[in-house]
């Protein structure tokens, strides 16, 4: 296992095994502990390497395309719960770094907003961030991330890029070793918090001395000299020399302490606090060391030590004299100190709070609107001020001041704000009412999360994508736990999406008519949102309505776009809730955005269905059947955009020969599909007119330039004589085909080629000739089958070649399905895929062992 320091260098020595991670679950196996420590070390090393205040590592999870935050150093994990899970398709830097395989360095908020607006919508603070993919060999493992102070106008320095890349490289190597040992690197747990090393806390120093009582000689060590600023070589060896730099009152106290200790009739130890040359406190301790001459109790010598306490005692004493409360948190949110006034204002004794996580022991400070304030202080390092309600009648004003090692917080009593909400609605017995946003700071901090929803909705295309975005952005923003979206169709509401409700509970409402007396229907027909602070109020307003087992609140929002009803949205909360005026206004406005996104998605679905129909009509539905040759084709649309592209394949009978065609028009959408149809028709026309392969490609090239200057396409055209196997091939910027030899190797062909179609009207396309052996298989494909973001296309071609080789002599249909199966399962495929297989057999091969149905 590789250990490394903050610069990425490997120290010359390391322990043979990793220590168990503090607080790690003891499962009986050391492998999980080693993984945790490797990740924690990387996060800490990366943060230290580039001067960051937080570091984290995302790993792949068992869910396809989902990354999970495994460790978070320097920040409270609870405050960053919305970012624990990150799909690789999301427009966030973590996802893009993983998806593309390239590091992302963001120097300040301006650059972050320009490149990743959703990141800044959720975390609108001035910070810098660096993201580096973690790779073992050629396998992606995750992403290493660091947050630090912004450097406006100055890009991330090359030295910092180099250092964090070194840490990521070492982490990838370590994860590869763990994987080789059988350790699963898929992360499913919550992130482990990690404390960063302190940079401000002074080290406690201890110096020692021995005082011989008979001779008066004083022997001191170098550390004691260093504490008092003495030169060991010039120290005279007397107590006067030792105390020369102390205050007179302290010197007298030390002499008195020494006399008392020496005169004691039994072993004793005494201490006195003194002030050093710099004015800071030191602890002077003296004890007797051994008895004196026989028959006496007088000690032969005194031993002692001088302890440098740092500045803590002074600070603690000073803050206890202040009339305002002062407490401190480390960067994981644990309370490290409270003065007396803070204990009184918070209503809790120090021992009950110290060492505990703030939001666990003071849950009223854990409300979403207050979490935003703490996030702001920890990430921006600027003072943050807000007002919070501790009890229904008591308000406190908080000021947060951030540093590398944590937060200092001051508290004073405050008057009730004039904008405070009215009386809270009554909650069910045994439950608490959750307040809504109250102060201006509360309202401001509650607004930017809906901004993230608005930005995300602009990128959602289908109705399912819109619903997923609402689930991921809206529910966390308002603390909701349940969501249901109904869409209107022929005067009935049909359930389109649900999450958080008991299984089957919503089935009874699916397909309800618009005359039903239900809140989800009436919010749409009236156009008014309906808010119920408790389930009891919902039941009273709609007697007999089925209620699930949750005791909470409900919001029913009409989904209306441009005056046209689209459906209704239901939000569920686990606890009774006060929906304040601002929160109601925001939810109502967001319902309008959701409605517009859903209306746009419905139009997209209609247009996409038409485009797919057009494309389906342009692709061959049945390939010609010839003696001695079998062919089979496969097509998969992309999963992004309009799901329609310009990939095509074709098989053309040209007299006694067979032409195999595959091509790829640049771009997606109806335009690309229309161009594809024109090119397919052109190739077919030239082929059926008896032109040779060179003429077919040159003629198609000139036609494309005439039809659409600026549009281009790649193409591969192969003509096979089924009887003799004589083959001619011409290629225009298209990936090289594969050839599986009968009972032999599978290779990537090296066909001569010309530039892509549509670029140069005078381009020439050389022809390659060879004999296709009986039993051989040709594989023609488009780049969507072999190209992945962040992965070299040559690696994709090699994987396809290996997969074809592994198919052996399987029937063509089975071979085609196996080659395309992995791509078909991908949910983030940006490009279409076309695949065309052809197999030839001789007349003495018994009808062909590779036919489509065999």
C-alpha cells in the first residue's frame, strides 16, 4: 500500500499495515478500515497540499452512474447532505471530472458561475475548488476534491495543480492495490467525517530542571531554555539565571514554592502559574526528588518542569468576563468551548455541550435556513450574522467568524423581529411544529436553492427528467420527504411520478376525474395552492380522504403553464409545518416553473416521437437475403437530446454483388436525420447505377457539399462478391471495420481512406481490395459504439475487437446482440450507435454456419 505526504511524494518508510480508522466500524476484517484510512489520508493530504480548508473523495457506488461522497475532511458532513450523491450526468464539476477524465480547477466564484451555475446556485459563496479524477490503470475510481479560499483574477497555480494531481495519482495506486486484494471500492455508506490538522493551535512544550539543594546547582534541558529564550551554552546553572526573565512577583512566588517543597515532611508537588517574557502563561511545577542524608527528611534535590500552556488560559478567562456569549466549533461542527454567558443564553451547561455536534444538541439551530448560514461562514470565511428563535418567546442574534481550524460564535439576546411570522399552527400531540423562514437572512438563504431548481429544470428534457430534478432539488431545499406529480390527460389526472409515499397508497388516486373532491384536483381546477400545516387539518378540510401513516404537513400546488393546466404537484413533510408567506410564494412560483418544464417535456415527447418515426422510416426494415452471405444490423438512438441522430446502415444488391454501407452524419435531431436520409438515397442511387466504390464515395461527397455546405459525414462502403469473396472497400473518415477470420484471430482492418464527406469537393477516396474468406465476419460500426468521454477511442475499438473475438462462431444475431448489449444498458449515451455484420460462406459450407437465425 502506498503512503504519501501532502506533496504526493512517497516517504522512505511506512508502517506495515494501516491503523484502524478512528470510529470505524469493527467488522472483524481490516480491509474496510484500510480503505477508510486511505481515503481520509488522501483528503487531508490534498487539502494541505494546496492550502485548502476542506477535502473529500467521491467513489463509485453500486448504482450505475452514481458517485457517493466517501470522506469529507474539514467540513460537517451534515451540512452538505444534498451533495452526498452525485450522478455522473449532472452539470457539476465532480460529475464532469469523472465523466471526462480531466481535472477541473475553479479559481473563484465568477469562474465557477460561468462554468457550473448549478454549483453556485446551491453554494453561492466565494470559494475556489479543485477536482481531479482518480484512476487505477485505465479504470475510473472516483474524484478527489478540495475547497479553498477564492483567488479572484488569479488562476490556480501550476504548482498547486501538480501537487493535487500527485495526491490523486497516489490515491489511485492505493485503491488499485486494495482492489487487487479483493476489497470492494463501491461506496454505499454515509461519508466519514475527517478532522484536518490544526495550523493555529500552539504546541504544548515542556522543559525540565533539577535543583541540587546542597550545592544550589541547577541543571536544565534545552527545551526549558527554548521556552524562556535562554542560550543553553551561556546558562550559569543557578535559579537566579533561570528566573531572570520572569516578573519579580512570579520570581518570589517560585522561591516561596521551592522553600515550601523542600521543607515539607512528606513527598509533595506544588504548582504556580507564571508569566513568561512574552506575557503568556506558563505552569511552573516543583516536586521533591529523594531524601537527604540518613535520618533526615530533607530532600536532596528538587525537580521541576516548565509547561508552555499557549494562550488558552488567558482567552478562557477573558471571555468569561464578557457580557455576551462566546463559543467555538471545530470544522466538523463539534463544540470545543463555551463561556459562561453562552451557557446561560443557550440554556445548557457546558459539560452537556462540549465535544458534541452543535446541531445534535441544539436541534433548533439545525433548521435548513440556519444550516445555510453555517455553510456560508465555513466556505466564504466572511462574517455571517443571523437571528434565530430558541423558544417561542426568546430570540438570539448570532455572529459567525471563520478560520482554518473552526468557527468562533458570539451570541446576544435579541428582540423579536418585526417580520416574524404569526402564531404557529397547533401540532398533533407529541409532535413539534417546524417553523418557516422568518428573518431577512432566513429568506435570502432560503431563496438560492430554488434557483438551483430553476437552473436544473432548464436542462431537463423528458417528463421523467423533470420529475427527477424536482425530487433532487426541491425536496431537500424545503425539507420535504414525499413528492407526487400528476399530469392532466383528457380531463383526468394520472400519476406520473412518486417518491416517499407508502407503496400502493397513491394508486387509488390515479386517473381521477376533474370533478372529484380531492385537494390534488381542486388545486388545479381553482388555480390556487393549498397548504395544510398538519394532517389533522387536511382531514378536517376533506372528511373521509384516505391519509397515509405520516403525521406531517402537505402542500398541493397547481401546475399551470401559460394559462394551460398541466397537472398538480403534492409535497409531503414528516412533521407539522408552518408555511410562512415567503415560503408559500416561493413554492407557488416554483410550481409555475415545474409546469412550464413539464409542458416543454410533453412537446418534446411529441416531437421526439415524430423524429424517431422519421428516422425509423429512413432505416432499412429488412435486409436483402442472398446465397452465400448473411447480414444483420442493429441501431440504438442516443439517450441525450432528441434521441435522433444521423447514423445509418444499408445493404444494397448491385447485380451479383452486395454493397455494405455504414455512415454517420454530424449532429443530432431532425436535420441530421433528414441529411442521413438524403445520403442513404444518394449512396443507393450511385451503387445501383453501376458505379465502382471510388465513384460512389466521390459522388456522394459532391452531393453533400451541394445540399448543405458546412455539414459533413463519415462513411464506409464495402462491396463483396458472395461467390468468390472478392472485396473492395472505400472509407471517408470513418472508423476502421473489424474482421474476424474463420477459426482465427480478429483484427482491426487498415483500409486506406479519404477525408470526411462534405469538406473537399475534389477529395479522392482510394480503394482497398482483398478476399473475404469463407466463414469470416465483417463488422462495420459507428463511433458511438466505441467512444466514451475521457477514454481514448483506440481503447474502445480494442474492447470491441476483443468482444467480437470472444463471440467465436455464434450466429450473427447473437453476436450483434452481445456487441451492442453493454452500450444499450448505458443511461448517459450521447451518440447514436449503428452496427452492421456480414458473414460469407462458400458453396461447400453447407448453407452457412453464421446465418442470422443460427
